[in-house]
């Protein structure tokens, strides 16, 4: 696997949220605005890249590996929790408003299955550089997924797109579309109902696309086979 | 007394751990397929949330606050929870093999259940007293069991009905959860 493939696999083929259904708690809870999703994505990116690096550094040395392997779960927990505390303090100091809206979901990155899963499944038996690239790809794939969910929820629910609101205000007001259509933004999409609904429908669309692709491939294979057999006859 | 009732009621219905706070969704989707397993998981979660809350609250109040190391709570709480779950597993295995058979497989899953860590952090963030913390943790656990059981009943029925191919599996599970969330959102008007 080349470096580029290693980086890109987290986006579509092995997307942690849409394909493996990991990390659903933050994906449903904080996706009310695009800004929250970006904040969460950056936090996960930081933690996942560094945790993959540290785990791989700890397990790459054969002597150290022998020592760590029997107690690897507590070791991973301590490494990940330390990184999460660092993120928590940085966010509290530099983006306090965002820190308050994300609330309990920043410390809960510790129990995010994506981070633990990558440490166990990838970083523990790959080289440091490969692990960092894998972590970056997976975290950006997760960030992309929660940004897609939050984009739908914010546009339909509040009629805005907030890119960043700490200090500089980078947001887009789309109320004129709703006014043109003569309707109000659908408040439901900001509530828990909207979270489950949006996530479910996006998953269904992805499943439908995958099914269609598989069917097409099957048909093509069948056609090729019958064509071939026709020739041999 | 009324204060405690409000805490219990809002933890059970209004801020239901699964449908409003989105804690423990992984286990909700994964384990909530059968009534028996949802019951086992729910009971295990109640026990672990109660014990973990008591232990973490006590450590935070009497060790971490006097030493002024409150910022370490994420690391300390997750380690305490992981150790606690291991201890519960060993104790149950030793004294009640029958109970271990019923709950055993769910216990390791609970370490990474966000509900446990989430409740422990919420308890200290909201500055609850000991009794308030007990009531809140118990109500959260019961709310988890209640919603999980209803959800498992619906999904068992769903298995016998035709679902569009694209919606099979996780998507339809999410839609069912959305409908349950609509029902629970209505309780918000009561307090």
C-alpha cells in the first residue's frame, strides 16, 4: 500500500463513521452547527495522530514491545487520556465558547472507539510514519463525515452555515431561500430527532449507492462471462 | 425532596441518556437487537454507573479537589472505571457464576461506554451532593435500561417485516431511534 492510498482509505473505503459505524456519539450529539463539527474534527485529528505516533513508538522497539504488550490496554488508555487532557486545556484557553458548546464530548474523546480501534488495529504493528499518516487520514475522514451531517442539519434546521464564530464571524445566512419558498427553517433538525434521522438517511443513501455499484459489477461480470461462452461456442 | 424528584425525572425522561444526550449510542445500536441481551447490558450498565459514580465522586471531592488537581479528572476517571469494571468482573465470576454467565460478556464493553464516563464527569461538573449524585446516576441507568428494552422489542418485530434493501441494518435502526426520540422530546414540556 502506497502512502497516498494509506492516507486516502479513511475518506471513502474505510470511513470510520459511515463504513465502520464508530464514534457515533459525537457524530449525533454535536453536529448542530458546522463550527462544532470542525472543532470536534480538529480535536480528534490532534488526538488520533499523536496517539497513533505514541502507540507505534512504544510498540516498534522489540524489547519495549515485549514489556508493553501484556498490559497494552491500560497503557493505551493513559496515552490517549493524556492527549485528551492536553486538547481540553488548549481549547479551554483559546476557544472557550466552542469548548463550552462541545462540553462533555471533549473529555469523551477518550472513549471514542475510533482512537482505540486505530491504536489496536493499526498503530501497534506499523512504523511510526505510517501510523501518523493512517491517523491523519482516518481523523480527516471522520471530520468530513461529521461535517456532512452538520451541514445538512444546520441548513435545514437553522438556515445558516457557520464556519467560525470565535472572533471573526464567518457565517452565511441562507434565510432568503426559506423566505422565497415561504417556509420556516425546520427546527426538528436541530433536535435529537434530526440527528438520528439525518444519520440514518445518509447511511441508507450510501448503502443504496454501494448496492447499485455491486449489482452493476455483477451484471458486467455476467455479461462478460456469457459473451465469452458465446465466443467459445 | 422535590429537588431530588426533579433530578430523577429529568434524568429518566427529559434528558434521557440515549435519546437526548447521545451517550452510549454504540452499545444501543449494537446490543439493542434482542430483548435478552438488552436486558443484560442494561442491568450491567446500571450497576457499573452507580459504582463508578460513587467512587469517582468520592475521589474527586476528597482527593483531587483538596490537592487542586481537578484538571486531571479525565485521566483519573477513565482509569478508575477501567479498574472498577475489571474488579466487578472478577468478583462476580468468583461469587455468582450464574450472574457472570448473564452479564459477563457485557462487562468489558462497558469500559468504553461513554455513558459511564459521561455521567461521572456530569456529576462533578454540576457539583451534585452525595444523595443527588446517587439519584442522578440511578435514574440515568434506569433510563438507559428502559429505552434499550423498548428499542429491542421494536427491532425484534422489525426483523420479521420487509425493510427496503438500502435501509437494512444501521439505517433503519437510526430511523426507529428517531421516532423514539420524538416521543421522548415531548416529555420536555412537563417540567
